[in-house]
């Protein structure tokens, strides 16, 4: 019941994004990354795509039994433009262009993989509800053993390290989206009484990139001493990192240089018309 309440609330928050891409794109593509039983995807399809002339929803899930169950349900409902792929988020075969990407409770770095897919494939809108962030907390534990300074007092105790690591993870995710030109809103999905995994990150792409946000992100990585999977995959290094450092993966194609003059004011392809660049 709690999960269903979260799904329904997220669908309501996705309405502006769905209406936007349906108005601007002849065949909008929605990706549900780490879809599980695909409840979110089915409701989005029912409300926005079933009676539309075009539009597809791609559901990506790593557990084959869940994929097969959802595929059978879609066939019975005659949801003919709902497609399914059995793959982990980081290994899925994505179409060249994504218009809306959503990920509800993709665990730990799986949320990072979903965000990388959104950025690499130019998603107009992103909606993620992260879950079980553990990677950064482990990096903070290593940093605690290495260096002095007041910053380490914020994560000296295991409980604080877990909570601070979770918060820092999502701050980095929001800043990363901003650095790639997204206007970001961070809020709660439903009341905390329903779930502690309740933080919602919404992004709407309005520019190609944002140099100010990139510099803030690099400074934060340097100050905290962490380098989560998201920034490694996108080739974002901490401020002052030695030249020649090898990131985990290449920067996404077509992302543009974030150090080019005037990059913050250049609209992204398909960006929402009239967006205020100061909000990016």
C-alpha cells in the first residue's frame, strides 16, 4: 500500500513532464529504469500513452521473472507500445533519444546508472527516487582514516556517516544534473510516514550545460574527498585533481565542454522554450 501511494504520487508529479514531451515530440519515449513489477510504467502508460496516437514506454529490469510477468500483463491489457528489456540499468540497450526517464527506488549506484543514461541520451525530463545509498558512506569511512579536519566530524560515527553519506550522494546527483543543463527540484515524494526512502529529484533540461554548477560540483568533490560512480562515469574530477587521472568512463557524447565561454546560456536541443537561464 505504501509503495502504491508513492507510485501514484510520482505519476501525478510526472504529468507536466509527460504533457510537455507529448506536445513537443511526435513519438515520445519514456524509460522506466529498474522497473521491478513495472507498476509505475503501467500507470504512466494507462494515463498518458494508451489513448495517444504515439509514444512508447521502455521498461528495464534485471530480473527475468519480473520482466516476463510484466510482459504478459501488457499483452493481456493490449498495451502494444509498452516494451520490456531484461538487463541491469548500466548494461541496457537504450534508444538514441530518451524524452522522460524515471527510476523509483533503484538501489545505491543503480540510480547513478539511470542518471547517466538520461544524460547520455538527452532526456528532457528526469525523475528519480534514490534508495539505499551506500557507496559514498564507504568512501567517507576511508577518508576518516586518512585525514584530519573538521569536515570529518560530520561523519565520525557510523550512523552519522550513513545519513551524511546518503545526503551527500543526492546533493552530488542534483549538482551533476545541473552541470549538464538541468533545472533541478529536490523534494519529498510523499509523507515520511510512508517511507524513509522518500527523496525525489526532478530535472528538466533547459541548457546544454552549466559551468557554474560544474565548478561547484568539482569543489564539493574535492572538499569531501569522495568520487561516486555518477561522477566517475561522466568524467567529472574533483577540483585540483592531477591531470591525466583516468575516470571510470567517458563523458557522454554530445555533452559539450562545460568550460566553454557562454555555455550556461546556450539552450539544449529540445529545451523547454522560455526557460529562465538563471534557474538552470
